[in-house]
């Protein structure tokens, strides 16, 4: 006789096989049909990465379902007495937050936020205080918008129909400044070891077709304990026998940055997108819509004129951009038309890899550690950036400097709640992973220092490469 619980809803998933909704979880199904949530089908998880990795076309919708699946597994450790999905209100709010954590993302995920910020930096001459007060800046911050969507309108009605003020609880789960930072439920949604990371560390390399170390999620989950502090707060710990699997998870996540997230051609496309958006937004600010072929009702125009129009956010997805560049192609701005043609032909901005140039010039020394060599390269790259960033070619947007970094693990300070750390249980003590693992303690870093050159207006871009090589040699000599 089959005594397994009846599953009310099954959704096929290539990573987990099925994402199941049962018991009280089925009360969340109406969220999936909401227009704001359906919009996530039209927002790619990895932005422009499919131009480099053709199969990386998965969406924020599928990722969010994956986060829900992983969150359920973690929640089962917090509420072990629960069967058939009949979670507590707090548990159900946690799962709703897992589903909704990305609901405020704009087109091409994080890329649109960066493009708008670049536009505002030029508008306000990089005055941070002015930028952060601008309603447009607040209207594209996906975390802030997620909370607005959750606390008002159709999704709020769905949540509050499950139990009173559920929308507030879910919003608090996603608020880094809220009072739940020490909650074990919050740590499932946002921490160094959360359901979000545990999904995309599997999903992104799978769809990109990139080999990675992978993670043994089932083994890790089987070796998770629930600890309790003196004040009653609970947190996750991981048995020491599974810490090698945690290392593998951190290393895999770390390596996704050089291989996927910070890929030079992806970043080049992002730079081109940002320049196009900046140009179009300047025309809108100047009330010159004819020059870019837009009408008063176009979502970009509505966004700039009324950033608080939350209904307009429904239209800000990837498809809007691809539709809009057809309109921009009749622009009176010849440079804008060139940029659009370049994107159509995948003629990407040229890349000058400053880090690689410096690294090839800095001599290897037998008395120098790899860490010393790394710091020297980093120091010279920073000096080169400082020296050239005010050059007319950068201020006139012929060239763009890209500096980014990623560290293996953010070292947890003494004031960081244990719910936000990765805790390894060794005997009767729980230590941060950085105190247990030599690999994590190494503090591995990956840095990007690149120049992207708009070769449609700066034809002698090879000259700049020669300049950087000469500058790097000069700086190496004076070290």
C-alpha cells in the first residue's frame, strides 16, 4: 500500500527532477500566476551571458523555483516535526521569501541597475549623495522594489490571504536592515550558505555548459545540525566530516566568477548596454524623444518621468530592450545607431586586460610567495587605473575601466551573527569555516582590471594597449 503523502503540484526541473508543492505550500501557488512573478520568465538569470554561452538562457523564474526547493530542504531541518508541507507561519513566510527574493529584478537582472547608476553618475557628476536620493536610483534597486511589490498590490493580497500581515513577514525576511538578521529562517534566504547560492551554484554552470567542481548538496544537508545560543537564537552548523564538501561549494562558487559572471565578453556587452541606456535616458531627460524614436508611453519614458509607477515595472523585462533597439535604430544619433548595429552583429567593444599585461611584466622571484606576487600586480593595476581614469578618452566615453573583485569567503567578524556564517562543528565547539579550513583561510581572491574600448569612435585602440604596457613597465621598474 502506498502511504506516501499526496503531492498537490509537481514542476519539472533539470537540476532537482521535481519541485513539489504540498500541504500549506499549495497556498503559495497563486504567487506563480501573478503578473509580477510571471515577468521573471522574461528576465534571464545571467543577463547577456547567452551571447557567450548559448545555452545560458535560464530565467529568474526557474531559479526562484529552485531556491524554493532548496529552502524547503533546509526548513525541514528547522521544523523537523512538520510533515506533508504543513509548516508554521514563519516557515511558510520563509518559503514565500524564497520564491519572491528576485521578484524586483529589472531587465537582464543586475545589469540594468548598473546601467541606471552609470546614467545617474554622469547626471550628478558622480555625487553619491545626489545619486542615492534620486527616485530613479531607488526604483531600479531590485531589493527595494522586491519589498514594494511584496507589501503592496496583488502579491500582498495573495500573501495576506494566507494569514494576516504575511506580506510584512515576507518583506522582513528579505530586508538586510530588518530585525530578523539573527533568525535561522532569515539565514535560509540570505547568508553565506543560503538557498539562493545553493541553487545558482548548480544551475548557472549547468546551463552555461561550464565544468565546475559541483556541490554534494545531499551530503551537506545530511550533516547539518541546529545549534542554540544562550539567548535562544538558533543557527546551522555543519559536521566536521562534511567540511570538505563546504570547501568544494565555496571554491565552485568562487570559480564561477572568472568563468561566467566576470567573463570579459559578457562584461563588454554589459558595457555596451549601459552606454546605450545612458544615451537614451539623456535624450529622455532633455525631452527629445524624437531623436530616439520613443513615445510618451514607452516604459523608459514613464520610468524617468514617474519612477514610482510600480505598474510600469511589469514592462521592464529583457524583451523590452530587444524591442526598443528597433526604435532606437531610427535615431538621429549616429553613434547610437552604430552601437545598436554592433550588438546585432555581436561586434563587441575591444578588451585590454590590464591585469594580464601587468602580470606578464612583473618578474617572478624565487624569494616571493604567490600572495606577494598577487599583491604587487594588484597594487600596480590600481596605480594604472588612478593615473588613466581621468584621461579624456574615459571622460568622453570612448573607453571604460572595469575593476571588480571576488573573494573566496567573506571573513566573519566577531559581531557577525552566527546565522550569517558558515559554522563547522568540531567536537563541542562551532567555529567559522575560515578557522577550520586552510583553503578558506587562504583568502583567495580574483580581480578584474580591464579597459573596454568603443572602437566605433576610438579607432586607434591598439595605441592604448601599448600605452598600458609602457606604463606597467615603468611602474614595475620603480617598485
